[in-house]
C-alpha cells in the first residue's frame, strides 16, 4: 500500500471507530518552510493518521541556527520539546549538553522498539554515532552537495549541454566559454563553507581539522589553510574577479538566481531538487560535485549536511514511547523512499535506496542517484566521515567572513584561510575548556 493510501485508510478507520482515548502529544520543533515544510507536515499527518495512541505537533522555529537556539533556551526554561531538529554542525554542541538529551539508542532500548543502527548508510550513521557505534540522534534530512547545470544556458552559449564537468579543471574551461558568450552568471553557490571547504576537504581526502576532524577529541585545530583548500579558494577568487563566479550570500540565496534561469552552474545541496524541479522553467541536470585533477585519492566521498532529530531529556515514559514510534516511522523504507524522491535528500537507509531503485525512480529521473553514489561508492576515511567541532556554527560565520573578503578582492586566499584558522582555533580552545 502506498503512503497516500495508508493515510486515507487509517483516517477512515478513525472516523468510523468512534471517540478515541486521549492521545499522548509529542512536540516536534523543526526548521523547514516552503515546500520542505509542506512535506514535513505531510509526514506528520500520515503518522498521526496511522495510529491512535500518539499525536505529533510540529512547529517551525526559524532557520537551523534559530531552531537550535530555541531548543537550548526552552531546555533551560524547562519547556523543551520532545524532538528537536539540529543541523549537523550542532552535533558537538548537543553531545556536550550533559543531561539535555536522551540518546536514540537508549530511547529505543527503553521503549522496547525494534531498531537496527546498521540499517543506516555508513556515511550518514557515522556522523551521529559514538566511536562505539551507538546512535545519539536520528538522521532525518541528510544531503550532500552536487553540481546543478542549466542545460539551456550552456546550449545558448554554444556549449554541448552534455559536456564533461567532472573536474574543476573542466569547469574552468566552461566558465571561460560562458563568459565569452556574455553570460552574466556562469557560476554561483550556496553554503560556501560547507561546499567549498568542508566538502572540498573530504572529497580530496585531506583533513579539515586535526583529531579526525574532531571525532577523536576536543583538542582539535582547524587545518583549512592546506594546499588543496588554498588552491581552490584562490581559483574561485580569480573567477569572482573575472565575473565568472557570482556570490549571492552565505546560505542559499543563490538558489533563487539559479531557479530563475539566471545562472548556468550552481553548487548546492542535493536537496535543492524539490525547489528546482517545481520552479525551473529550463532543462537541468544534476552532476557530481567536481574535484581537482592530480590530487591523490580524489574523488573520495562528500559529507552530509542537513540535520538529525535529537530527543530531549525530561519527558514522560509515554512520550518517549511515542517518540520511538515516530522515529521508527520516519526511518521506515516507504516513508524514507518517498522523502528522498520528493526532496533530493539522501535515503538514509539502504532499504529506502533499494526501494527507490525498484520503483524505477532513478531510471525515470536521471541524475537523482548522483548524491547516493557520491556518498557510498567509497568507504569514508578519517578525513571524509564528517566534522564534529565545537562552536562550529560560529566558526562557519568566521569562514564566511574571510571568504567574502577573497571574493571582494580584499584578501588573498592564503591571508583569508590563515586568519580563519587562527580565529576558529580560538573558539575551539574555548569550547574545549568549557567541556573538559
């Protein structure tokens, strides 16, 4: 039975079965608006209609940073939700919040729920588990960066729309051709730190930070001023100076430009699929994130963005049983496959990916499996399994500021990355001292 049929049938049963016993309410805070917000609401409605014991109340609390801050403030006031969406860079912060959360593995064990952490794909699971493999939070919306291509823009510039864009060297050539053809926005990006430093490092199998990118200890230091990172940022600085790279903002401001057909190439999350598919009035492709030729080990694998669901401490046994049921529902193959197909987020379990393939989605929508292959072709290394750094939301702000100085021509790549490293390390030391 498909999900929509399930929702209809369970609703019908509820309508004919008479008054229901009081349901245990589950408060779920998230950071989604727009199409993603609608799809979350659909998931919640489907879960609520599928059983009569619990009702999930979903509430939008702002962007990722705002939602995390709202959750922290609510816990301090004793008014925390049952489930809090936290973006991946907040993982270390949540891990350090002693007594504020209930680990997912403990939740499932206490609730007697069937739960297999090995069902989750390795590149996703590793981000949210301890070194012993115990899952702390439930992966929810996991994405990875890809290259979006406006095929019409390439053809209008006299470029074969199927041209090879697998490496940054080849992208450089195409940017030259677009500029020569008078294109105003050959390349733009979203989430510049996540894509052009964090994922750049993982994809080329070089460290972003010491201590296995923070997984092996709090005494970690940034290593973003390495040869690969400096070369890449310097090249992007040249493209910016020449008008080949157009910077639109720190988050996903460039998405509107690409969806409107203004930009030819766009580095963004695989989860851009939902918006691009619904808004773009041009033919588009999704391609793997480019890599630099000649770097040993590249391409390795990219790392995830997005968020996981943390269970907050201080709730009743009945609420925790409801949360366990809700999380198991969200990670079920049918729900995950639909979420993946609707949004472009990764299928967080192997079963969901297999189901999507069996349903013919990848065959009917070429390129939608790019992110999955990019994440799973190679086994993650200590450089490519993710980041676990304290105060990383603030460190990203520092990196953004320094990169903007490069795009504006005010700093060289060497100066900017050296400064970002020094300033970021100061925050890491404070975080370490506060969490000894």
